[in-house]
C-alpha cells in the first residue's frame, strides 16, 4: 500500500510540474527567445562564419576568387573589453564559437559585443595592412533544435577594417 501511495505522489508532483512550465516560460520570456524555459536552460549560442583575406574581411565582388583568411584569431569582444570567447579559423577561413547562454545573455551579446579578428591582415596577404583589425557586429540568424538542445545561431554582420587611430 505504501508503494502505491509513493507512486501516486510522484505522479501527482510530475503532473503539477509539467502544468507549471507554460506559466514559467511566459514569465521568463523564454530566456532571450531561445525556445522556452527548458531549451533556454539546455542550450548554446553558436557564432559561425568565414573570414576572407580582404580589406573588409568579406567576400569580394567576384566571389569565388576571394581568398580566405586561414589561421586567424577571432574573438568575441564586448564593450567593456572582456573577451567571452575565441577560436582560430581553419584552412578554409571558417570559424565557430560556442558560448554558454547562462554566462553570456543573447541580448547583451547582440547589443554590446563584436567579432574581432586580432591577426593582422598582412598575415594572409603581404600587400594588406599590418596594423588595425577586422571588426564585425553580431547578428541573430535563428534557432536550431538538436534533440533537447536549443542552439541560437549567430553570424557576423559584416567585417570592416578598424585602424588603430579609430580604436
């Protein structure tokens, strides 16, 4: 009899907890739009892109002839100077940075942080400047679900060369 009572109490607690989730999601706003309370707590922020070896770090007019910037250090740098993530581009100039949304809020990332390529452009092409850095705002692309995991996909908004006098 005690076992039946224990099973009934566990079932009752589970039903009550599931019924409370929609209310909690509405109150919390889905934690930055990451798809609700549960996926907001079990999620990631993913910033992906390609850095090209050009003055503006973007693909050139002719597209396919634009060289990529391999082995470049890419950082997520916020207004306070804090670096919250970094990686190095691969041989194809592609980078991917994963951030924990508990430590870095999506809204703060979009409003207060930029992607910064710290490696000088002259590293990929000796005719390009050896001073300055490529900087890009971060844009929200959308959400991807992977099982129970929700991933907020972010991309560069467009790189531009920032010279030392503009820092």
